[in-house]
């Protein structure tokens, strides 16, 4: 099973737990703030902010919270200076791991990321060591229990999507980075149940991970994703469905 799709589905099922800890809101707020600081506070002229805004809406974030996060980014109101930083390394089986963070203390974040790599038989590498393996794409998720794959595929292709796949009741639509907003809005406009729309790092090649290393790899990824400063974890792994089913029970 391709890593970006399976990991997206695991995160979807973890969503209720993350929401209880208010973690998902923290991540969305940081993404809104950084996007606004880098490209301005108008979603219409800032594709990354449009994606962050759409994801915030999909997760039922209050409009007031969204507006405050954007204003912090544009400097209209005071707040912590959040820095965007990424880390690259390798997990068990030589899997490439790309970690994106938003932090107010880079030294703390670097130490935490390095610790997780080391704890689960991975290692933190130099900038550029794995980034070439990933492409920045738009990733849209829909509730497969409320709509069938053919309906989504027809609407997505007409809107300009690149790929559509279904796994464990979740339909994933991949788009070019610049088309994320247009495709997600087209799907919403068609009345389809979009649950999340975000920019993601999608691998352009995959490494097959065997059962002996798969559990350690998934522990690395899940624990990395649980770090407060981490906004997104991407990895180029491929794991058999039967092995993944056993792993999920142990995570």
C-alpha cells in the first residue's frame, strides 16, 4: 500500500484523538499564520493560504480563530514569531522521511525531531538528502461512506485533478499544487463530502518495507507526527495491506 495514501488514512482515523487535544487546531493556526506572512492575507491571491483556509473550514475551525491567525501572519495583531523549518532523514529500511515544522524555538524542535529519528532506528540527514524524492501536490480527502468513487472521479477529473483513489472508506484526490483550491471548491460545489484539503509532499518513488521493519517505521512516523511543532510527515514507504492491518492494532 502506497505510503502517502495509507498514512493519510491512519491520520484520518487518529483525527478524533488529535482534536480532543486541540492539536489539529494548533497546527492549522500555525499554517494560516505562516501562509499569510509569506504570501499576504488575501486567500484569493495566496494559494497556500487558500489551502490552509479550506482545511481550517473542513475541520470546523471558528471564523474568528481563522481571522486572528491570518492577522498574526500579516502583522495586524501581535503574536509569537513562528518559523517554518523542515528536516530530512531516513527511517528503517532506508525509507525517506520529510518532516515539516512550524516553531517558535528551532533548537527545541531540532532536538525533538533528532530524538525521534534515533529512537526508532532512523537518522536525521542533511538538507536536500531526500527532498528530491517528493513533489509538492494538493491532497483532498472525501468521506467514501457518503459518496461512491465513480462520482468523485468524474467530478475530480472534470475539475482538473491528477489522480483519484479509495482506501478504507476514504477517497483521496491528488492535484497539482496550484489547482488544489479550484478542485476542492469544485468538489464542494458539486455537493461532495470534502473532509480535508491541504498541500502535501507526495513521493515520486516508493520503497517496499517488510514486516520486520514496518512496525518500527510506523512508530517513527506516528511519534514524529505527535510532536507539537510538526505540521506534516511524509515518507516513501510501501507496505502490504495485511502487514499494515496488523501494525495499526499495535500503534
